[in-house]
C-alpha cells in the first residue's frame, strides 16, 4: 500500500529511502524540500532523477488535501471543507488574517469524542485520528488555494489534539523544520479541552509553543455539564497540570473562555474565574460563543465588555477575541456538520 510521504519527518525519510532505494542523504533532502513547494506530483521534482521519481510514484503519494468548498467572510476569514486523500473523509480548516500574519486553524481528528455541548465537531463522535501528513496536507492546501504563506498555526479545529499525541508531535516537527514549513514553535498554538496526563507529557517535551486551555467555566458542576471531560479531569487536577506545565516550560498559558448567556457569564462567574486561575498567571481570551444550532447564545456585546472590564480591573489579564467569520459558520465544526447533514 502506498504511504503518505508528507507524514515522514526528514530523518524518517532518510532512513526509509536508505532502506528501500539505498539513496544518499542529499537526495532525500532534495525530495523533502520539494514536498513543501507548490507541487502535487513527483514528476514535478525537476532535479530528481527520472527513475527515482518513478519509484516514488509507485511507493508513495503526496497527501495534499483538496479544497472542495470554500467560504469567504467579509473580514477576510476563509473556511474550507477539505477531502482526505485516503478515504474521502471531510474535515474543516480555517484561514484567518491578523495584523501580525496569516493563521491557519486546522483539524487534528475527523470528528471528536469529547462531546463539548457548544461544538458541532463532536456531535457525531470520533471517526478517526488524522496523520501528521494529513495535518501538513491541510496547510499546503490552504497555501495553494489562497496563494499565501501561513505564518501561524493553531490546532483548534475539529478534534482534541492531545488525544492524537504522537501524530501531533510529529506534525510539530515537520512544521518547525526549516526545510519543511519553517514555522517557529512560538507561532504554534495547541488547544486542549483539558487532558491532564497529556498536559504533563507535553510539558516534558518543553517546546516553546503556546498552550491554550478551553476552560469555559470556573465551576466543576457547570463545566461538567458543558464539557464532559471535566468529569474525568476536574478543575483542581487541570490547574495543577497547568502549574506543572508552566514550571517546566516557563511559558504562559492562555485560557479560552467562550461566554454563554446564562451559563458562565455572571459577575459571580468572573469572580470565581479570577480566584481559580490566579496561581497560573494566565491570559484569558474571552470569546462570545459563535452559536451553532443549539440553544446556547452569546451575551450581548455590552455584557461581554463588562465581563472583560471586571476581569481586568480585578487584576486578571483578559481580552475579547474578535469573532472572525461569524457570517460563514466559522465556529468549530459548523460547516462540516451542515455538509454531512445535507449529504444524508
Ligand atoms: S471543542 Fe474541541 S474538544 Fe470539544 S468537542 Fe469540539 S473539537 Fe472536541
């Protein structure tokens, strides 16, 4: 069976090529470099001998995904439905434009089993993990489609990245490789709903990435209601893991807090939030929830600003995140969910 060549790190490719073709390492470097240029077939690798190109075509495929739907927002955000090369599964990715560069938010799994109630990605459960090559394939597809270069990567699309730990770590290596995507670790954010053992595991790797925790409530009762993972790893355990992470990496953590009207947006919630995360010295990103078709609604903007002011005036650093792409269903999983429902 052919393998996705985008899933190989440079070292892995060197040893595989040595093993099957007895190739010197400079040839592997050539092939590896080509993978991150705008090519879709091995025949386009002009300085690679013809025989090797034929062998590569026979043994591998370039798993660049294909964009088959794109939706552009008035604010420049573009959301894509992409098709996996191997099995036609459909996933989502988003391109967002900021003053500091262009970010790609990609998926790490097809579906998700974490079951957060505000998220459309988890509604049909987990289908499968994505490979590192399929994550790279999303970035390459976006770059090709939009004719841009991605400078920041956010693992905040469908799936829980830390549940697909090994492939995500391999993806980070490929992203960071100067011959790969050449995006520095500091420009990469991993978001987790709070898989405590994996936060400790990630801390051990001591990577200078940004870790974002989807917190969304300072109360175990409410958080367990909206994020079932909290029943397994309650807030106390999560905060301990965050403290261990900071101690090891010396990196600041970000807490994502999606404001949901009547659920987590009272002043009492703000007070409890400040108390809970005080020892972590974290930044809070407030996000008025981007509504899916559930009954959950965002508070009005004035209240969001009041909540933000309350946090800041009580010593807790917080900002309101721009709600990008709300006119194109850019919230997690909405586009894929609609596509799947239409195809039923
Ligand atoms: S918010 Fe993230 S972890 Fe929760 S269901 Fe959606 S994709 Fe999964």
